[in-house]
C-alpha cells in the first residue's frame, strides 16, 4: 500500500492518522489536501472533516545521488505542504469571524454583509443588511451572544489574544446613549427621593456605561452587586442624611 486517504478534525489530524496507517514519517510522503475542514452552524454543529491523500515517495538509489549533492535541504514538513495545497496559508482570524457571522445570518434567512474595521484596542465587525433585529435581539442580547462566539472563533486562529466588538445598524452607540439617558434620569430620582435604585441585570459592558456616566456626579455614586449573569448596578447617594 503506497497511497491512502484519511480524514480528521484538522488537516494535521488527518495526516497523523495516515502516517500511522502507512507506518512512515512526514518526510517520506506527499500530502494532497482533498477537502478543507469546515465549520457547521454556529461553528459548532454539522462541520465537515478534513480529508487528505498521502502517497509514499520512492526512495532514490544511493548510487544515483552524487556525493557532492548529498547535503540536500531539509525535507519540508507536512504543514508546509498543506499550506501550499490550501492556497492561502494560515487563516485570517477576522475573516473567519466575519464568515461565521454571515453563516449565522444565512441560517436565520438573512442576507448580511460584514465590514471589518481595525482599531487600537479592538476590531469592530459591523453587520449591515435588512431586518437585523433578529440578530440584535432584545436589548442586544443576541448580538452579545454572537459577539462572544465570534471572539472564540477568531482567537482559534490567532497566536495572540484579539478582541472583537460586534455591531449592527450602529446599535452599540444607540444603546450607549439610551443607557446614559437612563443613568441621568435615575440619578435624578435618587436625589429627589433620597432612596437608592437598583437596575435590572446588565452585561459588564453596559454596567460600565452606567458607572462611567455617573462617576463624576456630585450627589450619587454607583456600585455593582450580585453574580453573573444577574449582576446589577446600584445608584445611591454619596452622603446619606
């Protein structure tokens, strides 16, 4: 047997299985990538495994190799061969995250586009299209969940940690404005009634908006209480009388 086709979750896994079955090493085979692995819905379900074909190389007769040429370059690893076969080398983490979002939109029956905008501390994936309310969800809960998954997927393909913010129809800015207005209104209530106010559970990002808005308020202060995902912001007087 000088040729074999094997499958695995990744190309590397498929190659390792083929090498084990052939009882040989990487430098003694040619690797042909037949199918790239693919993610299923949400990057979790229905994915397709990688498929590779390994062919044993014929070893040249010693006499046919001139003595002066025996110091040949080191054999390329199967990873190098696979990258060339894959036509594109390493996958871009932002492209993979954007592809995931488009796939989710497609499964929701939506035709969406994803624009990647790199910033100093994070990268924004901005979703555009029609009827994006389904992807945003109530108070952005679906968007937050998709952002969490997009970060997981992107960091699979990055050697260093990267942070992605997912936005749609400028929702993040609109939500921030709504929360800031809410913070001002509730701070006014606390001052008038002299009673503290506890807000509904919020994500860490939304709690930060409330804290930042009221941090320089002359009469009230804020703090958080509770455990995730039910952690809440409390607005109270700085000096109770």
